[in-house]
C-alpha cells in the first residue's frame, strides 16, 4: 500500500490525499467519518483533504438531507487524467527548458561570415550608425572612401580613433599611416577593421581583393583586433616622438586612444 501512496505523491498528491483516494476506491460512496476510519487520516483533517480532492476533480461530493458522502472517479478515468496532466506538464517543461537552452546558445559569442560587397558595406554602415561611445578603425583608402560620409557624420557625436593608409584628408582624430616599404609592396594585402563600442566588430580584406568579411561580438576577437589597431597607431607615432620619455607618453596616448585608461 505504501508503494501506491508514494507513487501518487510523486505525481503531486499529498500523503493524506493519496490515502483518502485509496480508501474511497475500496469503499465508494461513504462518509468522511468512514474514510477517516479506513485511511487513518485524523478526523480533524479529513474534511480539508476531501475538499482538496473535490477541487482537483477526482472525488465528487454527494449531499443529501441526512448525510454527505464522497464518491471517487473510476480508477481508469483517474489514470487517464493523471497521464494527460503528465503529458501537458512534460510538454510545457520541454518547451521551457529548450527555450532556456536556446537563449543560452544565443548569448554565446558569434562569428559570422558575410559575403558580397553590398552586404558588407550595409553591415559596416549599420554598425557605425549604432555606435554610442567610440569607434576604432584600421582602414585602407578603398574602404575609407566607401564609409567616409558615415564616419564624418557619427564623428560629430562620438570619438573615432584609429589609423588609415593612403587616405586623403582623414578625420583629424584618425592617424595617417606613414609610407613604408611594407605598405607600398605590390604583394601587400589591404584590409579593414571597424570596432564599435568594443562590443561589435567587422573586419576583412579589401573588397577589391575579395568580397568577404567577418562580423563578431566575441570579446576575445574584439580585444585582439583593437590591440592590433592600437599597436599600429603606437608604432606610427613613436617614429616621430623619439625625443620624449616614451613610457609616460605611451601610457597617456593609450588612455586617450581607448577612452578608458587600459
């Protein structure tokens, strides 16, 4: 008997509810007193227990002039009701857990490949327009010319730092890369990097070379490529600053570049 009670408890019924239902299917159409006596449930508790079973729909209450009796639903109906509830609960739980799992997946850092020049430029412009605090860039002239107007407009509201190559008249806050053997080689491969608020970043080769780019919100990618931009800017500046104490100057320049003292 205790095994049956434990099984019912595992489906959400209390021990007293389980004992009362079991007593009812053994007697049927009996009074609360008879159920209390058969099940061992204290008389002070039996009415609360029976009212709970009535509310749950597995016991009906039959009131007459001289007495009130209780009738259980048939066992097969009770089991079907239990199975239906279990299936509903299982489906609801499945949907809820899968939604949580998907939310966790959605929150993981992503790296997305983008193809076709028009789509890449659309990504770049949309990201630039979404910037709230700062934009860091490393741009050769071809990409800079594509997004010059977008940078100029957003530059009126937020800081834009970085470096450009072969660009005529870049924004004053963006460094112009010195001409070097490396930048002038025919085998040099132009690229672009655009970082938005240190939260989103797009990078790739020159669109004239290959129409492909990569978007990411992965903080590791972003930190590495922002540091790459900073080091390129730093080296470019150091070439012309050899007459100063470099350590203090580097700290000052880095803080101003990242706007956060990193």
